């Protein structure tokens, strides 16, 4: 048992290191999109749009915490996976499957969409994945234990595209655990469609946090957007939404359905953050430690 777990840990580190090295040294894999350089490309494009067409014109082109958020992007997507997440998640998956085996679960999916036409599979996957993430995001705001970690994301005081990926590493475990259970065990989707949805989610998330005056017209009731998401980061919360509002990740439709939508004005110059944000750490390592400290 222990030797098997050790083999899983060892292979996880080897595979993660090999994968990271491969995507860095092979920018254009044949017939595929390189996620590492895709992240860099869309970041540069959206930053260019922020510089050329800023919504908040007085905000500096390299805003407060720009480089901190840039580091968060690569840490949360790649470095953390190499350092800990891949090994821990593979071990947890092994133990989870072993625990379910006596109950009759030997893999597979409750509903298998892999035979559905790829375009419909893509749409279904996108909507299910986004709703699952909306539920997790709602929980992060309403459960005090989880809010301690989610505060890292809300410590952004000047909004820009890279703020999208400023979040505490603990959130990765929360999101991925729920997403795996819902999408991998309950439903079956192809890896290709999963990667397309992942790429689309990253693009929309960058845009939602960007310093851009975008609301998508009538499609604002379906797609999340900067003019809606700015209110999610508002420091002062209204009495009607004391735990937050506009929890949509890619889609805004869930907020309109569950009445958590809130856009009283264009929100361009509202103050961002949370109460007592001036006491929140400003550097990366201190922000990772902060949620584990005893609350005064």
C-alpha cells in the first residue's frame, strides 16, 4: 500500500516536471494548443487593450500589484501543480477510489456524454462546469472558513486582467475536488472539449477583471463581464447582498436566475476590497500564510 502511494507520488512529480518542461520548450505542438503560451498570449493581448482603451483612464498602465498578480498566474497554473498539487491529487484520487470500491464503484460515469455530437458536448460541458464553479464560488463567500482563503482574491484594489488568477492555493483543492466529482465521476466528456472549455474560461476570466468598458449589450444576461464583475469586488456591500453578489465565473445567467445579480451603476470608480483591507498582507508568501493564522 505505502510503496504504491510512494510510486504515485514519485511518478506525479516526474510527470509534472516533464510536462512543464515540454510545454515551455515546445511552443507549437502539432495539432494542439500550448496552454502555457496561450496564457501569455491572451494576457498580452488583453493588457494591450487595457493600455489602448482603458475604462479607468487614471489607473496606471502597470497598476498596483501588477507583478504580484502576474506571478500568481504562473504559480497557480503551473508552479503549484509541480510543487504539490499533482502528487497530492493523484494520491487522494487513489484513496478515494479505493474507499468507493467496496460500495461497487469501479470507475465510469453516471451519464456518459462522450457519444454526443462534439458541439453539443462542448456546450453541455461548459454550462455544467460553470454552474458547478458558481456554486463553489457562492460557498467561498458564505462559509466563513472558506472566506478566509477567498479574501486573497478580493485583496485586489486596482482591477486588471491578471487579478483573475490571484487566489490562494487552497482554492485549487476546493474547486478541483468538486469539479472532479461532478464532471469526471458523474458525467463523461472528452479531454479535448475539457481543454477548449478551460481555454475559454481563462479568456473570459481575464476579460471580466480587465480595465475595459465591456458589457456585451443584450448578452450581458448570459456572459459575465467587467461592468458586472467590478461590483463583485466592491468593498462596500449592500444590505441586500451582505455576503457578496455577481458570483458568475464565465456566465452571468446563474446570478440572474438566483437573484444574486447587482449592478446599481457602472461601477467604474468604486472602491475595491473588503473591510480592514489595509491590514491584509501585501506580499505573496504572507498572503498564503494569512488564512491559517488564528483570528483575533
